[in-house]
């Protein structure tokens, strides 16, 4: 059984074993195995990987963070009318995946909490209104809904959470 309390979550680097990562969604597996390091080098995304203390290099889960702006017309009117008439800054949790061996043990929740903590820490220095997520399927959409993420515009599975509500 996976002990989530002792997970180590740190920036992806060359020591992480990525080839054996399999979450059950090919695009998320391929991203970690083939694209993540390049995105980090190009500074278009930050990737954070979770490892267990007994296997400090084997990735059991990961998430990505980058920036984006939310157009006001994508936000619910009740929120948009309280904001300046320009796009608002946000952080994008573009991907979040957990290896099959670690699924069902709270690793996804730990990764989301870590992403929120990192975002809140940065928001003390740089304005960030909300976290936006792209839920890859209905199961992921349900996962984020548990944490009060709401639909963002008519874009389907794009959801948001104002940081002031965290």
C-alpha cells in the first residue's frame, strides 16, 4: 500500500525514472516520458513529480503548471462583474496523472494540494486570480469537482477555482 504522507514532490529532473510510468491514459504517459523535460528546458511548463521514499527516483505521479489569462466572458457573470475589464491572470494545472500502481491511494489529491500550495506561495509575489485545470475525461472532471472547481465558459472540461476560495 502506498503511503501518501511520505511522498516526495519535487521538480522533474534527470534523476527521475519516467520510462516505466503508466497511468492508463497514453497521452499523459507519453508527455512525461517524451515531452516533459523539453517543456521544462524551454520554460513553457514546470513539471513536478511525486516519488515514494523507498524508490526516490520512480515517478508515481506528476503535474504541470504554467500561466494563462482568463477572458472575462468565460467567467460566470457574478464573478466577472467584480473584476477589472481585462483578462485576469491564472495558473494552468495542465496535466495531473498518477501511475496505476499508486491509483486509489490519495496520490492525486496530494498532487493537487501541492500544486495549490505552490500557486498560493507564488501568488504572494505575482498576481494570480485562479487555478484552471483541463480535465481529460469525466472521471477527472468529477475529481476536480470534489474540490470546488467550476466550469470555465463553454469550453467543456476546462474548470477553475478562485484562489481566494482555497
